[in-house]
């Protein structure tokens, strides 16, 4: 019995040694095991000797950890970009499904907000006969001439951009009606309805202050704006 008890650990060690010799990556790919081996080796080095191998390994480990973090960030960004692309494609499909302006308005009121995960949508159309600003809870908001550029600039003396993403949404003008007090970020898309036509704008408002913010990529939003612009020109151009 005693012989069997001693023979079993010896057999396990032999089997493990055979496996490692056949495939050294079993140890090399195990960071914890490699660290333990290095620590054991460092304990046998005299205090007046510098072990460059241990220093090199520590440096390589730090670089590997950094590369792994970068890899995870790149993969996460790729997934996020794919999700955003699919979202815009769904929004475009919903917009193109509208065969008349009334149906287009229905899409803005319901499907579009759900697809883009926003809380309120407004299609701003400038009209000289628009009433004074007030509480408007309809998706189509008529505003006086100059409103679109003024709202997008917010008093800044800068060229009017086609797309504006921002936080800390101004409450002046009650663009979003009763929901305006809770909107914390917005995406504004200036729409050109053609020569001789008044300015227009599509506004997306969110109660999440991080949903839209400066610095976010706007290429997909620009594509979506172009589609909305072409669709609107059918009826309003």
C-alpha cells in the first residue's frame, strides 16, 4: 500500500513533465505560474546581483496588460459602432416606408423615437406666420424665420453647422413643449428643403445627459440627415 501511495505522486509528476516538454506553452501562457517561477528564482539571487530577466519579464507583463486593455477597448468600440449602424439603418428604413407626409409624421411620433432611443422628436419648420413660442406638444413645430440657426448657434458667433450634439439643453423657446424641462441632451440636424424654401431642423431630445454630447462621431447622423432631407423634399420642397 505504501508503495502505491508514493508511486502515484511520482507518476503524476512524470505525466506533467511529459506534457510540459511536449507543449511548453502550458507554462509560458500561464501568467500566474510564470510569476511564481520568477519570484522563486529571484529568491535565489544574491542581494548584490540584478536579475535583468525578471526586470524584462515585468516590463513585458506591463506591456501585455496594456495591449489587452487596448484590445478590449477596440472590440467594445467596434461592437458599439455596429450597433449604432444597425440603429440608423432601422431608422432610415422606417423613414423610407412613409408614402405620404402624414405617415412620415406618425413615424416621427412613434417608431423613430423608439428606434433611436430618444424621449422626444421635433420637426421644426420655419414659417413667417408661425405663432409666438409657447407650449407645443406636437411633433411638427412651426417657428419664425431664423429660429433654426439661432437655436443651433445659441448666441455663438460661429458658422452654422449641419449637425449639433450637445448637453445642457437650453429651455428657452419651449422647442420640446412640456417635455422640454426634462431634456438633458439633444441632436440637432439642419435640413435644406431646397432653394427658396425656409430652413428646417430635426431635433432629437433625450433625458439622458450622456446620450448626445460634443465629440461624438456624426458620420452616421449625417447620413440619416441626408435621407430625411430627401424624403421631406418630396412633400415640402
